[in-house]
C-alpha cells in the first residue's frame, strides 16, 4: 500500500504544533493509507520539543528529529526528506498556513502522474505589502539571473515523488533553496492553487536578514546566466566605443567639428572599461564554472527507464 510522508519543520512553534496535529491528522486519515508525520525541531528554545515528545508518545505515526541548534528551514526539510520513507513526501509549515486539504489535492495530482506538485498562493493573508513586494522581486530576479523557470507565488509547500526526494538528496550542496533546486531538477511538475491564510498563532520567523540570506542561497548557486552579464556589457561598450572612434576619425578627416578632446577622452575611457569588463566577465563565468564543480551536483537526473522485451 502507498505510504505518505508529511515533513514539518518547526522552529519555536509551541503555539501551533498541537493545533496543526489536531487539524492535519483527521484530514490525512481520510487517505485510508499509512502516513508518517515527521517533525524536525530546528533548534527551538521554547516548549516545541516537549510538545513533539508528547505527540510522538501518543501516536506512533509521529517522528521527531531535534537539531542541535537552529540550522534553518531548508536544512530541516532536507533532514525530513532523509528520514522519510513514503512514496510521496509533502513539505508543509507547522502554522497551518499550508492547508492539509490542499495537500490532499496535491496527492490527487501525484496520482495523475505528476512528480512535483507546487502549492501556488492565490492570495496571501496577514503578510505586509513589503513582504509581498520583496517576494515578487525575488521570483523575477531569480528567474532572470539563473535562467531557470521558477514558478511565481510558490513557496516550500510542495509534494515530491520519491524519485524527486532521492534526486534532492543526491545534491550535496550547502547553499540550497528547494524553490530553485526543483526548477533545476525538472520532472513532471504542476501546481494546486490555494488561499494562504494568516498563521494560526505565533509570528513569522523570517526577518529581512533571513529573507536576504534565503535569496542569496537560492540565486547565487544557480546564477550562471547572471555571470554572463559583464561579458555582454563589455562587448556592447566595446562595439559602441570603436564605432565612436571610427566616426570621430571620419569627422576629423572631413574637417567637421565635433566634441573635441572631451569626446576622445570619453571614448577612450569607454574602450578601456570594456577591456576591464571583458576580463571581469571571463572571471565571472570561470567562477560560476568552478562553483558548479565544487557544488558537485549529479550531471543528469534519470526520471524514468524503460526496457522493451523483444
Ligand atoms: N522554520 C524553521 N526554521 C527556521 C525558520 C522557520 O524550521 O529557522 C519553520 C517554521 O517553524 C515554519 C516554517 O519553517 O514551520 C515556515 O516559517 P514561518 O511560518 O516563520 O515563515 P513564513 O510562513 O512567515 O514565511
Ligand atoms: Mg508560516
């Protein structure tokens, strides 16, 4: 029988965990299939661990991992994946912003053959205009710099097929953001739309600083397209400067007055800058290549193998 794993990172979630458990378990019971609830306590300093211990004692479907300190939500998700044994793994927040009903819809899509199912936020309640704006900026910048197609308004609420979980576990990099990793991975992907309510209790753990760190981990390790920027700029500047030089020489030969010394000076600076930018561009591309080697991702991901008997 198919087994499902639900992975829930929890950092100082004493106010939400029981509410989550009481709301989620009856919904997942409707699956009439075995499931496990894996909570990863990400170095909480409140009563999170006590509550999780109590839940695990009362229900053997509850598994708990406690981190030695706060390593962050992405590390907690990775740990949950490594501990999971289900054929489909669903990552969701502990604060009921990711609804268990939507998770059931994701399971339907997985049964239809999709290997990654994203939870796409139709509306986002309780989030400041600033957070929405910066999130929007993140998706746009990330797609431009990485060259990956990163779905908009999608967070970490997702369903992953076992194959995808294994592929993620085969990526040994430290700076990681599942949102960009899943775009890099490929597989058959779809999404389920949902209205994201406010947190059921407590408050967000994402400060501006943490959000910037997340954006850095998501964008820079994949920013190969961005690394071409200096080289492209250098070529543009170089071509423009050479065109100016040629124009000036022609004008001088024809005895037509133009910008004089200042124009020559500007064009020379443009040409020199383009040479410097060219070197910088090559160096950026080389750095991105070195990063890719150090990152040590697999060269390819096999989604399916077919053998045909003659
Ligand atoms: N979380 C975590 N470690 C952290 C920050 C957050 O495990 O360092 C968990 C948190 O307990 C929650 C989920 O990640 O289950 C999302 O966090 P939060 O709700 O604070 O983020 P938001 O929904 O406001 O973006
Ligand atoms: Mg939340």
